[in-house]
C-alpha cells in the first residue's frame, strides 16, 4: 500500500492524474492476498472495504469534485487493507484534505475568492443549477493524492 501511495502521489504531482494501471491491479492484488490469507471471509472484507469506500467517494466526487483517480486510489486502499481500515483511512483523508485545502488557500492568498466561489456554487446548486466546482476556483485542482496518502498512513500508524 505504501508503495502504491508513493507512486500515486508522484504521478499526481507530475501529471495531475492517477492512472488505472496503478490502482486497479493493486485493488485486485489486495482482494487476492486477502483470499489467500483468510479465504472467502477475507476476500469479502476487502471487497466490502473497496465497495463502501468507492460508493462514498463517488458521492463525494459528485458533490465536491473529487477526481476519478482519487476515488480509485481510495478504493484500492480499501481493497488492500479491508473494510475497517478503509473507513478510518477515508475519515482521516478528509481531515488531511481539509488541512491541505487550507494550506493551499493561505499560500495562494485565495481565502476570500474561495469563500465567494463556495457561496456562488451553493446558491447555484440550491437553485437547481449544477456547477463545475473547480471552474471558478482560485485554487484550481489540488493533488488530493497527498491527503489520501497521509490519511492512509495515519490509519496505518493508528493500527486501524
């Protein structure tokens, strides 16, 4: 998992993308290793970890603009480490994601512009007009793989 996260962060920083050729084989390997170690119950736990995280992240993707590569990276974490770990990694990723966004806003002096963009998007969405969340953002895209890596490593350090 640590190697996958390192490769994903490097690719995300370099190209802005996390490729399926990294996440999909890692997810498959996680389920296969769980099946070999703990049989059907192990495979089911790891599949559940991948499915629950993927479902939650797909909802978040629609709401906050999380990219597909980020969603699949978190799914692969769930497949590699199982359901319980995946929940903790996802929650801690959210914490680190908030910190990452705040740091980027402060560094780019974009707090006011970001707040105004958020208000505009909330009002537009409340009025039934879907918006591209990143389109009016002073921040643009943030390499969220950093938050995923930190959240997953924190879950690992906590023994989740």
